């Protein structure tokens, strides 16, 4: 396991943090691995370290659309803080790597005995709600290039690298649109010198330029998180 911890775990007082880690196990998440399905019981809670997870709303007759993303800043299974075991969304590994994993019964027991963990989960639930609301609005009102820039920035933040891998097919799936639209948007960002994209390998060349190319949703997401979880 990498030495860097998950931010939600780091925010806990030392006593609560050590007690939570005592019931965690380190795991390696694999790209495209499905961690939970909507309507099914949540078997494990995940606190990513250097991996990240896409939260996808499934729609009948379509592959669905991404409505949230979880990396080192968050966790998968936050609905357990509401006493709900059923998973609300399809969760798939977008970036492989290290994560902490806890069985649902052990996590619920720890949640019941740790007030700081309860507070952290409640605040993180609000962050998720805000992120998902922003994603819905972004899908409806913002241009493809802006949305792609936002998605790339969010992925870069969670990959902790200027370089990561993603295919056109996966991008079209995550952004809920046709591949041809993704190709046009990616080409526009490349022509602007903001990214380099070749056979699924993305390199962010100009971070500030990419931030200027995205919509306001990206900055709003970051501000909400910073205000509540610091």
C-alpha cells in the first residue's frame, strides 16, 4: 500500500483513524472492475488511495452516464451513513491502483462508535449530492469541449499525474455521448495545445489552459469540497 492516505481517513482524530485502519485491508483496484451495482447490497466500502472510481447512473436502453467521481478525496459506500445498505449507482474503477477496503458490517460498527467519522460522512454526502447535481446541470447546459475539459481535470486530480489512460469509447460512455463528439472535442483541446491524446494515452500539457477551457462546474466542485472537508 502506498504511504499516502485517503483524505477522509486523514481528517479523523488519531484514535478514530487508527481504529478504522485496524479493520481495513489494502487492495489493488483494477481498471474497469465493477465494485457495486444499483439496487444491490453494498458488500464493501472503499477508500481510494491512488485509484479512482466512476459513479454511473444507468438508464434503460443506454450505457448510462457518469454523475460523480471518487478518488483519494472521498469514498465509495457513503450511503451507509444514512443507514441504507443498497447501492444507488453503478461504480466502476476508472483508474487502477491502491485502496483501503472494509466489509460493510465492520464499517457500520465503526460508524456507530465514532462521532468524527459520522460527521465526516455526513459532510461528504453533501459533497456527493452537490457533485451529482452539478453533473446533471453540466450535461444539460454546457458544451462538449467544456465538459471534456472538466472530466480531464477531475481525472488528473485523482490520478495525481499529468498522464493517464482513457479510450474514446470509455469517454463517450462516461460523458453520455457519441464517440464522434468526443473525438471532435479532444481534437479541439489538442489543437489548443492543452492536451496530447494518442491511442488512449492522455497527457495534460497546459493545466491552466485546461481550467480556462472548462465550465464553472469544476471550480464549484472544488470550492464545495474545500469548504466542508479541510
